[in-house]
C-alpha cells in the first residue's frame, strides 16, 4: 500500500498529514514531513497535496474557527488498547477536557491513568484525534508532543474561558 503526505502552513504552525491509498488519515502532526515519525512501519511517503486535500480542508477549517468536528476517515495503527483510547479521545467534545484518570475510568480501568497517558502520548493523528484535550487530574496541562505552549493555545482556541490550566 502506498502512503501520501502534504505539509502546509497554518496560523498554529506547519502541519503535516499522511493518508493511505483509500484517503484515510494514518498520521498527522505539527511540523514538516519528519514529524510524521509515527507513520506506520516507516513506509515511504509520496507528496500528493490532492490526496491529502479533504483532511487539509477540515484541519484549516478547524484552525480558522469554522469546524468543531471532523469527518475524514482515520486509520491509526496501534494496539487494541491504544485504539480504544484514541476512539475515546474522539468522544471528548470541542472545548472540553478530560483527565487521564477520567478516561481510564470510562474504559473500565480506573487504576490505569498512566497506561492511558502512554496511549495518548502515542496518538499518531494529532488534532483529528484530539489528544490536546487531555489534562492531568490536578488541572495541569500534562504532556503534549508539540509543547505546552501549543497545547494551551489549542485549548484556548476551542474555549477561551479555559486558559487557566496550571
């Protein structure tokens, strides 16, 4: 199977997306092609802005405040547990957050906040799977692969009243 990507400028910085032959997103990240390091099995990526176009449109609309949910197909590769957590992340509404512990309890594993944190950290499809909406139980931002400054900015983009994270 071939994989295609494109990198484009946004008001939040460069953003890259990789899709498979069916057009499903397999990886997305802030930065250039090199940030798609979680791309499945290190397969070669071919630049093709047209194939990435539908996902790009949705990301640009989201970052411009014109979209709150995404409709493009996703095809993240990971363990069954990671996929369950990534699916749960997609259920966090725009402008809201959840703690790692809340996600663990939601998945029937109330003591597994660290395992949830690891699954969130390995999310290969940034924004479309909204890992930025997960914070620590004490209100701290928690980790984010692209830095806390960008995470705070994304959370403020979705809910300006929510910028009081520790």
